[in-house]
């Protein structure tokens, strides 16, 4: 790769890393998996950087790579047993309400199918428009709306997620 192209890629990575890591953490639910996901997506983007750089919206291209990489990762992880970082014994609840709420949201997101999770993360947590989400996921706006509606219905049914003020 030419040195100026490589410098452009490095600048892209430095400027996008925090946001990509946050989005990846919301998609995966674990910090280490999020770092792996971002690194894998950026490795794929690096190989195609000259083509990506010439695209209309390089950000969307790279975010799409990250979302597709996450979906592929989840397909490979179809296990009969779920690996967890929690012990089976009951734990003492944390007194920090924000930590408990965050954990409940991440657990609820983890229970959603990959496409629905991606729509919720991009639409509501990343505050992107329906058309942006549709473009990133390679679907129509109607599909984004239906995934969002189904995901929100499932999230509302989660007993851990009680709306604020109730």
C-alpha cells in the first residue's frame, strides 16, 4: 500500500476508533469481543482501503464491514452451551444503579437476533436515521422499521428493563 494511502488509513482509524469500539461493544456485549470485532473489521477494510477511500461514504462502508463481521461471528458461535463470565451462584447486587441498568440493557440486547440488535444499536444508541441504518445494513427502510418494531417489542417484554419512573 502506498505511504500516503497508508497514512490516510491510519488517520481514519485514529479518528473512528472510539466510536467503532463503542458500537462494537453494544453489538457484542463484551469489551474484548468488541476490540476483536473492530480489529477484524479494520483488517478487512485495510485490504480494500483504496476502493473504500474512493466510495461515496467510506464510514458507511467500514461500518457495514463491522456489522457483517459481527453477524458472521455470531453464526460461528452457535453453541449448545453459552460461555459466560458470570458464576452460577447468586451474586450480591451492585449498589450502583447505573451499572445495573447498563448490564440489564446489554443483557437484553444480547437476547435479540443479530439483525434486530444491529438496528437497535445503530438507530437508537448511535442515533442514526432509518435511511442510514438501511444503507448500512443493505436493506430497505421498511425492513429497518420492522426489525426495530420487533426488537422494541421484545425489549419491552424484558422484566429487567423497567422504564424510568415506574
